[in-house]
């Protein structure tokens, strides 16, 4: 795995942790979840900035947001018991499909 994709993976994990903790932070009134939000977004944006040294902005953002949407939705479903209907599942499948198309067929990734 090229270093840029490792950085992107770390950025995605940081963003998913931070976004998932945002609900539990309850308007930043809960200490531990609030700390997770701040640290998670700090990690996410730091590693996202490292990713952008190699992978173009549009590709980076498409993958970061697409995988993040899918992962946060799964956390919401499992941890917060938020239901996902067939339309939500279909939409997330299309987002993941788009990420796969980028990686399998695009020469725009900046990594060969």
C-alpha cells in the first residue's frame, strides 16, 4: 500500500471516530466524546493534508468522504441503532461503487 493511501486510511478512521463521537458529545457537554471529536478531526485533517501531497484533491476528497459516509452510516446503524432503509443502503452502495471505479479505472489518482 503506498504511503499516501495509508495516510488516507488514517484520515478516514480519524474522521469516522470524530463524527461518530459528535452525537455522543451532546453539544460538547460530554467530556470524553468531546475530546474524541477534537482529536479525531485533528488526526483526520493532519493525515488528509499529508495525503494531498501525492493524491489529487478531488480524488482524495471523493474517497475520504465516500468511505466516511459509508462507515459513519454503519456506526450509526450498529452503535446508535439508527435504521437504514433500502434507499439508504442503495445510495451507500452507489457511493462505494464510485470509489471502486476511481481506484480500478481512473488514471487520475496520482499513484501508478
